[in-house]
C-alpha cells in the first residue's frame, strides 16, 4: 500500500514539474512573440542576464506577469514606458522609439 501511495505521489509531482516547465522560460533562454508586420520579436534571456538583469526585475516589478502569453504588448504601450519600454527608454537601454534599433528585437 505504501509503495502504491509513493508511486501516485511521485506521478503527481512529476506532472507538476512538466506542466510548469511547459509555460516557464528559464533564465538564458529565448521566447518569441508575434511582432506584427515587423516580424516576430525574440526576447533573449541570455542577453538580459549578461546585462545583470534577473527575471524578478521585470516579473516581480509588475511589468510582466509570470504566465507566458498574458502580456498584450503594443509599441504604443512600450513607447509610453510600459512593458519593455520601462527599460528600453534610450537611457537605461536602447530605446523603443529609436527606429535604427528595430532589428534588435524584430526578426523577419
């Protein structure tokens, strides 16, 4: 009986790990977003980590929720300092208003 209970508990834990890893982007990895006519947007976690950023800097500050797919970003929002635009303001990091920087995020 104890072995069967242990097996069930192990299966539940394993399912939880798999479901979390299916929605989580680990530090140093990339995630892609639809970028409209400008091409997909690739978030590179490695570049941000190399710049000294941590996941919590954006996810615990209220800029982004932890669940993938919940942010409905627009360039207008970012230019107003929301989402990526909070840091990509032309001072902290290259600005989202700088037309020469589009290809740094948008990939055709």
